[in-house]
């Protein structure tokens, strides 16, 4: 097999893995955002039991998402999101006014991390 053929196969495999990885991250990000939306909905309804369960689900979902992202993303951004997610339960239990704002901030940060992983022409060339 010629060098050009081998290089073409390598590029094709790299592209396929990149597309697959991006799909996995999009699905995982959607799961985290959905979990945050359920936390916000439960908190706004005033049902503390439902909110506690939604927070448990968010913590589990973030832990799984973090493992997937830790191979691809700088740890600084993930550490900031993990810190904010860890604060949520304390904010809720203490009746903090900025609980929902913190949830929205986490959603924005998770979306930003995903956007930073999307391929762009300037990062390829």
C-alpha cells in the first residue's frame, strides 16, 4: 500500500473518531443540561424532596460527563464547573437567592465547553 493510501486511512480514521467523540459529548452535555433544568424546575415548584432527588441526579450525571470530558478538555474549566456543581446542594439547603442563577451559570459553562470542542476551520488550518 502506498504512503498516500496509508495517510488517507489515518486521516479518515481520525475524522471518524472525532465525529463520534463529538456526538458522545453532545449527548452527554444534553443529559447534564436536562438534569440542571430538572433541578431548576423542582426548586421553582418548592418541592424539597423532588429538588433533592434532582440534585442527586445532577451530581451523578456530572460525574459521568466529567469522566468523558477529562480526556479532551483542560482541567481548569472542568474544575470550575465541578466546584459550582458541588456548591448547589449547600446553596439550596441554605435557601440562597442565587441558587437558580448558579444553575444557569453551570448550564452556560457546560455549553461553552462543548462549543470549544466543536471543529472550526481556524483550528484545523
